[in-house]
C-alpha cells in the first residue's frame, strides 16, 4: 500500500499548518486530512493534485513514485532551466557544479 500519509504529514508540518489549515487549502475537512495522514483513506487524484499545488511539490514527490519523486518543484524548475541553456553554457555550469560537489565530498571524507 502506498504510504502517502507520512508524506502529507511531513509536508504539512514543514509549512507549520494544522490539519484544518490543509483542509482549507484543498477544500476538504480536517477529518479527511487526518484519514489521509493515517492512510485509512486514499486521496483522489484531484485531491492529490490540490495538495501538490498547496505544498508546491510535484505529484510524483507527494506520492513518492516516479523518476523525480525525491525532487521538489524548485529543483525540477532549475533542471528545466538548465536544459534550455546552450551547450557551451551547460558545459561551464556543469564544470562549476562538479567542482562544488567534489569539494563537498572531499570535505565530508576528511570530517569523519
């Protein structure tokens, strides 16, 4: 069974929303939000879409499925923007990103 409940709870708490606050966002009731969070009821596709918009995450992220399920919308947007760059600019950007990642990994290795 899909454990969407824990993801809903995590996202709701990250926004400091009560179940009532989320219910208002998705045009539902606090009782239904509680049921979703306990996985006693599965939200409809329509409700999942409303939640993803309210939390500003993708549907994949919310349900934990799909290729980009671990990425929020901000990361996806950045990836899409990078994809629109010309090849030379991408090459320079990837060079910088690769160096930052390598420096981070090196620092983590020495911090142990």
